[in-house]
């Protein structure tokens, strides 16, 4: 029987320091049919981040040019920098059967929710605000003022959690990865995702059986 090979669009958000990127990195290693939609941003690369691998790093001028050319599925300004999801490639990946992960800010996620109702929305939370503060400080990639701004933004973002389908608390990375992966697997089994294609395939298979020359009344004997 044929199966529905269209993938799911999964949107993952959470405050800076919640561990979104670490969770997604593990998910990509254990799910061969899952891929990451690489976001574009105007912020500077951190550490070992590479252009075209972690983000598309663009100048503000180039980003705004692409906005005018309608190249983004969504975009938002966050802590003084633009972040956006390029449209190119997402539909093709979904149609090929791959699940596509979008790791995006809450503003952008809510825009995607308006456009794509069937997308799956997962919010990653830190175990506490104290732990979040520790993680932001331990990064040692930003000055005190930027850390304070991120912390204030995180507090506002956490109040948006009810707009998501699922929440995962990242107090242990392996456990958080397992829970997030369980969400991805269970979503593939939802009736509303398979019912239409399954019934269509069953009707096609029944028709083929009825016209099968080897099918006769003897098959119906008990």
C-alpha cells in the first residue's frame, strides 16, 4: 500500500540559552528523514558557527533587500538583529517526505502559525530562570548589557508558551532530546495526518482486488 510521504513542518522556539540548538543537533543525528531549515540573520557568528551551516549571515542591507523581494517565509527583529526563514527549499523538502525543523524566534513562529495551520509548535524551556541566567553568563560571548537584554526578553517570551502545542523542559539534554523526538514520532501517527491518504489507498487496493482474475467465490468460503 502506498503511504503519505509528505513530511511535517516542526517549529522549535524558546528563550536564548534554553538549549534549542543542542536539542536540534541531536535530533538531526538520530532522524535520517529530518532536516534543518537554515535561518538567515544579521547577527555576528558565535564561536565556530559557519555561514550556510548554522545560519546565513547577512548584512542588514542585504537582509532588508531580501525582505523587499519577498524571499522570507517569516522574519522578525530580535535584540537588534533580523532573523528570518528563507522560503526556498522548504516545500520541496516536505514533499520529498522529510520533516523540516525551523528553529526560530517567537515572533516568527507566530507568523508561521498564521500561514501554516498544520505545523507543529514546540517550546523549549530552561528548568529555571536562575539556570537560564547561568547559561547566558557562561557563554562568554556577549557583554553584560546584552545578557541583561536577553534575560528580560526571555522572561517575556516564556509568557507566550501557551500559544505552542508542546513544551519541553531542558533540565537534562538527553531527556529533552528523547521527549522532543517522541513528539515528532507521535505526530506522524495522528489520524488527521494519515486518514485521507490511507482511505484513498484502501479504496484503490480494494478495486484492484475486485478485478483480480484469480479472485472468485472460493475466496469467500469460511
